C-alpha cells in the first residue's frame, strides 16, 4: 500500500482527511505534515499511531526531508495569500526532488482564468500551482473544491439572528456549497484508490443554492424570519468597514459575493456522492444543524 502524507494537518481539512484515512487503510500508511511537532495537534496524531513529520512551506529543505519515501502527497493549499506563490512552488519542487509519486492538490473551480475575476488574487496562486504541477512531470490530481458551506455562518455574521437580515452582495447567484468534512472523506477515498492520475475534479455539491434559499432555510431552522438583502458592492464594503471588520476580510467577502453573483461557482455534479457512497450533506441540513433552536 502507498505511503500517504497529508499536509496542513493542523488545519480542519488536513486533520479530517487524516482521520478518514484511518478508516480506509493501515495507520502505518499514513503520515502528516506539521510545522510544530510538539503541538497538541501533533501529539494527538502521534497518540493515534500516525507518523508526524515536521515541515514548513517556507522552508524548502524541510519539505524535501519530509517528503522522502512518500508515494502520495495530499497538498493542502496555503492560506498565506501574500506568500502563497513561493510557498506552493516550494512544495511542487520539493515533491519532485524527494521522489513523490503522486500529488493531489486542493484548488478551486472556476469558469474563467482572468485577471478581471473578483477573486483574481486568490485564484492566481491556484492557477500557477496547477501549471507547476503539470509542467513538473509529477503525476497529479487537481481537486477543485467549491466553497465550504462551513463558511456560511462567517459570511452572514454572528448577529444574523439578532438583525434578521442575511446581508451579502451575492444577488441571485447560486453556489454549489459542499461540507468540508464531505470533501475530506472524498479525498481519503481518492488517496486510497487508483485511476485518478492526471485528472481534474470539481469537488462540489449536487445542487447549487442562492442566498435567498439560504435565508429561507435559516428562517425555518431558527423559527425567526430572516430576510435576504444583497447590497451594492460599495455599500457592502462601507457597511462592514464602519462596523470595524478588518479590510482584508471586507475585500475577500466582497470579492466572493461578486463571484457568487456572477455564477462562477454554481457548478454541480454527482462526483462527491460517488466518492463518499452517500448523498452529500445539503445546505439545508447543515443550516438546520447550526441554527436550530438558536433564536
């Protein structure tokens, strides 16, 4: 069986992938990459019998050492937008030098690769990393994750039930939101099976939903009427800025709102259901769990 290394194991996605792998293969086949091998998270992995390897996307040599003897690398994209290009180039080059046989990279779906995209800054590093992988000669699989439905409470804010307003500039756009845990389970299935070499998959839900539908689902779950308001970009940015939201988040939320409005992430398919062998979690199911009895 292949030796699998999961990067980003201190984060929610990487940790979930490692835990799903425990259900599909021997613990001896699993390793995780962490920056701090003495952290509580690292100790938890060790307690489960999972091998912990130390490495940092900013430290090329640490990556080469950590990747040695690895057959399949689950490469979680970095969250440092400013430095991500160099970090991810390090991962690709280190994978090549260390002799990794297959790299699975978490990217994003998109309909156009354009500098005019509202999230061009976010998409840029994904596009570059995909190209680096293809040009490297490494066997790869591109897992183009749609937006986590786990982000919905963050997009809508902690005062949603208090205000009764779902305030987000997404217009009538629909999004194929998928649960992060479902995506992690799908990744474990891909990592422990064959036939995914040099392929690109849109990892998304089987149904796209609008924010109007999201507001209706929250209303039903909470027992409180939630009205959806889609402001103009300028108004949204001004409102959040005045409320003290950090500008980097304001810009990111506004960008995603415009992408949703333009229908850039309304892709749907049945791949997730096939990989996890059940219906993926729906937005309504998720929102019911989050907002039920919270009014």
